[in-house]
C-alpha cells in the first residue's frame, strides 16, 4: 500500500532537524519506490549571485531519499546516510525545485537511491545525486 502524502508530511515534521524543516519542503507525490518533494524558492537559500545554494539542494536530496525509503518500506524507521554524491548541472534562480528520489535497491540493511533535481519553472535538470543509506531498525 502506498504511503499517503499526509503520512509522509508527518514523517518530515516528526523526524527531521529544525534547520531541515526551515527548507519548507513539501511532499508532492509518492509511489511504492519513490517520493517527489518540492523545495520552494527562497532568497534565504540563495548564494552570492542569486542561485540556490548547493547545500540546500543536497539537504533536500537527502531528505527526499529518507521519504522514498520510508515509502518503499511502508513506514519510517531509523536510517542514516552512508554516502551521497551530487553533480550540479545548472543553476536555479527564482524558481522552486522538484526533487525526485527513486529507490533502486532496498535490502534488509541498506538502501540505494537515485535523485533528480529539476527546475520547476523550466523543467530543466539542475542536479543529480545518488545515495546509500544504512537501515538501522
């Protein structure tokens, strides 16, 4: 059974640090092996020159992975990031970003995911990431 957006939003609210919540991420959609989150544009998250900071994108990708893994498992459980690799391809300025995390392998102790980050206004790819998570419970 696919997790609901309300359940995923509750996972965000209950399990993430206040500074992650300050990103104002919202769950756009969920599937059995994926989650799409929206990172709203904020000048607060911009770096010199007005582009969205890479740190904000990396945190959003990491958070989207946790939601996707939870969806794949059917519920949230303790997990931690083991590895994340991010490649930035295009700056985003003045636009929300859609972050889609897709679980590519879910084992008993490890999960792997691929993430795309797309400029919501232009539909252009802004960044890609891959993550590895340790499942702790």
